[in-house]
């Protein structure tokens, strides 16, 4: 019997409440995902470098204490094994500068963490459509 | 020229050079302080934008989930109180957005160009009518002289002023809104006039302040940001804004878009 492997998403966000919200939004969009999380850039990089199969998509909060989201992204893009993974940067800020700096640093996309949870869920669903192969 | 006169001239030159150097140093110091203040403002805006919004969206997200999962089990009173929590989180979000918009308006670049004020006012009025299609408002736009400015920003000015007029004429039996212009000291003065509830001119000094409301929110919704935003836009165009009103008889808001208008 052959099992289809679940697609995996890594959330990197210093706020555990935000991680939970994003996980719930992901589950409502695609129930069959495997979601992992890290609360800082260093932990995320360790997981990526030592944790077996790389994720299909990475969501990184732009503003984190210590290693920032952008620094984490740059490390990923500089790593030969990881650089091809789609990375979407997330920010609560609605400033255009966050989007611009994310794309400049090599992000595949940018997602504004809308104040409205339902709008955020819809936006996240669009991201999955665009970046997760086979997402219906 | 005798030696003494030359010496005096030389001394004067030295004095002038020293004074100039002092002025230059003061200017450099002012520029550095201004740069520092701008950096602080930028950092403050970012904090408002990011740090204050983050907890709000957690509140919105989890209360929405609780409402969806447990809402049907709530009794009416619990449901009412729960909605108050959600409405207030929502309101705080709007206030933060308003503050951000105000901050951006002060700093963002302007796309100045010739403005067809008639077109902008008509478009804005059309939008306001669409929001409340059931309402009967008699609205007229006089022929307005053209102006110079940023079309998006001036559209916002009309949007705010006209939606204010629509809001505050809601209880007026024959609501009337008029957009027009007069000439004052060679400059075009545009106005938006209504026959709504008006306001007491003794509160005038607070009218354009941020988060200031002259009527209670339970009577007329709003967050007290609109007129502060309008004033910021008009000021950025080098213009002035002022108002005249009388309780129960309506209000008129005047603005100029100097120079060159």
C-alpha cells in the first residue's frame, strides 16, 4: 500500500497565539496539511537544516526579536539546499515598506496579517492556491 | 584706502564669517534634530502599525472562532456582551488605521496636477449616494473652478466632507447638500454645505482635532478622524479649512487649495 505524503508547512513566528491562528486558518483551508512551527529564526533554520524533508512552504513573520524575519529569509535563500522553497513573509503592518523589503530579500510573496481573521484566512487560502502544488 | 579703514573692513569680514559659520552650525544641528525626529516618527508609525495591531487580530481571530463554535449555546445576554467585545476590538482597529493614515498623509509623496473639481465632487457624491441608496437627499454641485493638487487626496476631502453631510442630515426631513465655490482675495474657496444638525460654534476649536467628536457616537457613528485627515490634506496643499455652523440649521465647510487655485 502506498501512502501519499502530507504536504508540510513551516510557520516561523515569535507570537504563539499568532502561530495558533495561522495553523487554524491553514487547517480550514486545507485540512490535510502537516504544520510545524518555530518561534524564532535560529530554531527555524536548525529545523530546516537537520529535520529531514524540507517543507513545501514557509511562512515567516517579518518582525521577530533576535534574528528578524528578513534575516531568516536571507539565510534560507543563501542555503543551497533550502533556497528553492517558497517563502511567504507575513506582517501585521500595513506599510508598503514591509512588502518591498520582503520581495527585495527574496521572498516569494507577502501576506498582510489582516485585522479581520476571516479576511486573513481568505488571503492565506489564495497563497496556498498559488504556492502549494495540488492545493484545490 | 587708508590702513585703518582696511583693518576695519577686515574685522567686519571676520565678524561676518564667524556669524555665518555659527548660523551654519545651528542649521546643521537643526537638520540633525529634524532627521532624528523623523526617524522617531517613522519608528513610532511602524510600532503603531505592527505592535498595536498584532494583539487586536488575535482578539478578533479567537473571538470569531468562539462565536462560530459556541455562539449557538450562548444566551442572549452573553451573546450581546460578546459582540460588544468584538465591536470594540474592531473600533480600536479603525482608530489605529486612522492614525496611520494621518501619519502617512503627512509624509507620502503628492502627485500634483490639474484638478477638475466638478468631476471629483460628482464622483464623490455618486459614491456617497451608492452607500445609502434609499435616502432622498437633494444635492447640487455648482460649477467649480479648477484647482491644482493630488487628485486622490482631494477626492478624500470631498468623500469625508460629503459623507459627513450625508450622516448629519440623516434625521433632517428634507436633507439638502450643496457643493459650491466663492472667490475670496483672488483665491477660489470651495464649500460643502448641508442643512443637518450643525454644531455649536463654541466647540469650534476642537473640530479638526484627532479623535474629537462633537456629537455622541450613539447618535452618529464615526471615530473622530475624518476632519483631522481633511485638514491634513488641505494643509499639505498649502490651503486652509474652516467651518460655520449653527445647531439644528446645518454646517458649511470651506477650503482653499492655495497656491494657484
